[in-house]
C-alpha cells in the first residue's frame, strides 16, 4: 500500500482548515451560551474579575479607596439611569443629578448617617429646583404634571442609586465594616453565578415572565443553595458569627438580590429599553452590575447594627 505523499503547502492548508473548523465550533458554542444566558459570558467574566480585583484592593488596603471606587460607580450608574429616564420621556437634569447624587457617598463617609440623609434631601431639592428653573426656557416648558413626573424621576434616581449605594459606604466606614461589605458583595456574586448556572442547566419554570423572562425558579434555587453554603462559610471565618447566622444571611440576601434584580427589570420595561447602559461589555451598564448589590447593602447594614447593638 503506497503512502500518500503531500506537499508542505497541502499539509499547511489542512492544518489551517482544522484550526478554522475548531474556531468555528468554539464560536458556535459561545454563541449558544450567550443566547441562553442573555449576555456575552466571556466579556462579563473578564469585567467581573477586573472589578473584583479593584474592589479587593480598595477594601483590604485603604478603606477610603473603596469610598472613591463606590462614588465613581454610583456616578456612572446615575448617569446611565438619568439618560434612560430621558430616553423614556422624562426631562431629568443629568449633570446636576450626577454631581449632587455622587456627593452623597463622600458626605456619608465623613459625616455618617445624618450626613447621608441631609445630603439626600439637599440633592433632591437642588435637582428639582434646576428642573423648575429650566421652565424659563420655552423649549423646556411642559405641563405641571409632566414637571412633577420629571422631579419624581430625579428623586427616584437619587434614592435608588445614591442612597442605597451610600449604605455600602456607611457599612464600610464602621469598625470592621469592610469585612461585612466584602461578604455582602461575595454573596451577591455567588447568588448571581449560582442562579445563572442553574438557570442555564435546569431552568424551565419562569420566575416572573412578565417582568424578566430569563429568570427561573430553578435559577433562584441554585443561587439560594450556593448562597447558603457560602453564607455559612463566610459567617464562621470572616464575620466571626455562628454557623446558623449564615442561613439568615443567605435568606435575606437572596431575597434582596432578587428584588433588586426584578426592580431594575421593571424600570427597564417601563422605559422600553433592554439595558440601562452599555459601558460594561457582557453586563450592559454599571447599574446592571449593581442592581442586586444596592438593596443588599441596606440588608447588610441592618444585620451589622443588630449584631453590634
């Protein structure tokens, strides 16, 4: 039997064909995963790792850096939400809202809870005043009901993003609070990862089809299971609490993260958009990344106060 002799060019062509076939198969698999998860999973993972590294450095090195990091994230999220509001027909003053809303976090860091509430009231009042002053321009004049809706939209942006974000800063500012913030963020990441994996593998029954068609009860169960295991471990080794505290932690944070995720979905559906923003590939925008963290920060601060009462 004669052995087939091939020229170097033919061998190289065959190798190139095999490489192209393997690449096409990888891309097809990636496309199927992205379609099922509703996001570019590779880009989402890379962004999550980058944000995680910056977060760890800020919490474990100098806590003030976390305040700066959180202020930047909230500023971007405020801009995204205000822009989405304008897209939905609400004339929300973006620049004053971003500047005044972001200022709530450093004020909270330096002056505590009282500073947070007074700066919140001041920010809402100032943004409302700017909207009223805009009525001097005939191009921005609308009816009283529309103006009230614009003011309410600005107040919602501040309350939803800046105030809830302020709780994370307030928690971190406490003695040992950085460990509680780190545990909270780790838990929300685990919940999101567990829900995504379980939803992709086993998801059949929709959790809230009218609000967020991609979420399933199986995904919720997967996130809750992984959160329970993680919560027990973090309670014992990071928060210095009893093992059963992890059960409470997991139950409350799964609830808070799910409510936060669904709340953002409701806002997006009301505004008629798919993502609040597009700054982060694979995640949509900053608010899409923060939606479960913001309400969880309130829950974690409450637990910290109870434990240290």
